[in-house]
C-alpha cells in the first residue's frame, strides 16, 4: 500500500463484527496494483449507532463503502437514493457518495451471476433453477436470476412459510420468470432435484460440515450443476457429493470476489485488474494456513 496523504480517497466497510472481513485485502490490493491513491478501511459499527455512522462517513467524505451483517437492510433508511435492484432485493451492500448524495446499491446479485458464468459457464437466460433458502442471500439470487431471464425458479426452505412469502412477494415483480415455493420435503425426491439445470444453496448449511435436511442429489451424472454460496470450508459436503456424482460444482468464493469487483467499479469508475482480488484472497488464505 502506498503512503496515505491528505489527497488519499477513503473507502471501507461497515459491519459488526468486522474483524474477519476479507474485503480490505481485496480492495487494497486492487488500489495498489492500479497505483490509485485510495484506501479501504474496516469500521466496526454497533447496530444502535448505524445512523450516526452513516452521517459521520458522509461528513468525512468517505467516497464509498460496503455494508455487511447486520446493517444491509437497516442502512437503507439513512441513504438518499436506492438503486432499483437493491430496492427489489430489499438490501444494500454498497454505498457511493457523489456530490453529497448517498446512493445504495446491491452487488451481491451481479457477483453471483458473474461467478455462475466464470466458474460454471452458465448464463441464466432460459434456465430452470432450484434455490435453497429464503433469507437475504436467497433474495439477491432470486432477483438477479429473475432479472436475467431465468425461465423457472423453485424455492425450497426449511421453514416453508418463509419460502412461500418470499415467492409471493417477488413473483409479481419478476415478470417472465415462473417463481414458486415448494415444500422442502420435495428435496428428498431425486427426480424433482434432477429436473433443474442448476441448484443454488443460499443458506448457511455446509459451513459446519452439515447437509441440507433430506436433500437427495440424483445419481448417474444427470443432475443439476451445483452452486454453493458458502466458501468456508471451500468444499462443503454438498460440493463434495456433487463432485462424486460428476456434477459441475462451484463454491461462493467467485461471488465474494465478483461482488467486490462490482463495488470497486461503482466507486472508482474503473475495472479492477483481472484476477487481482482473487489472487489477494488466495495469498491471504495461504498465509492463514501457515
Ligand atoms: P442470509 O441473509 O445470509 O440469507 P438469513 O436471513 O439468516 O441469512 O437466512 C438463513 C437461511 O439459511 C434461511 O433460509 C434458513 O432457513 P430458515 O428460514 O428455516 O431459518 C437457512 N438455514 C440456516 N440453517 C439451516 C439449517 N440447519 N437447515 C436448513 N436451513 C437452514
């Protein structure tokens, strides 16, 4: 990282806790590689102080920041404008300050689609997709897939009522996409699971080496491609099983990188160097293991 001067532009991330965020590693590497006099700083912001923090960052002229757990929804009321996609998703993960105006964006969906294409070679148009989960991560996946021309999305969640509620809310707002909730029990039917082109896990299942209750992948290599938004551990039981069955599979690391790349473009107006953020994460992971 270069010297910080009075001319340096500051960006960052707000969340709580924030100590384990990998975003500073990615963004500072890209600023350095491009020779930009910009820095990225993590800020731990307690939930009760979010409004003060947003006004403080505005007053300090912080050019942009990421927003993470638990502030992605709550931050919206403190911003001046919300992008249409962030409005649909109902959450903001990226804020830009320009001419005194704070605009909220959501790059999780763009990051997800970019990773689908890079890591699985899939474009959503015309696909049939099975989505597990009904939280914030599911919302960004549904909106991104729906806006990108996915033909059919089935939503399954442990708590079926949440899936039904989410599908009911978003279906009318995603015309052209057949979006419906299904009971989680259907996941035990390999014929049902095998009828999709793509299976996406948006839940935290797999982070502790666990398996989505009842889920049965079809045998014989005729199942869906599998995208698991979890990236730690890098190979969840779902990804391991998909590998055994010969199904194309990818973890969420590509989405983490691509959402960061999209935020970087929003703030700086330039593309981060190809592969720079991913390489920075890989170096950090190697150090973490030594
Ligand atoms: P996020 O914003 O990251 O999506 P969230 O809003 O807390 O997080 O949602 C977590 C999702 O993971 C939910 O769909 C949750 O299912 P419930 O709605 O039934 O709680 C799902 N989830 C978490 N742990 C799970 C488990 N052990 N088995 C199945 N689903 C699980």
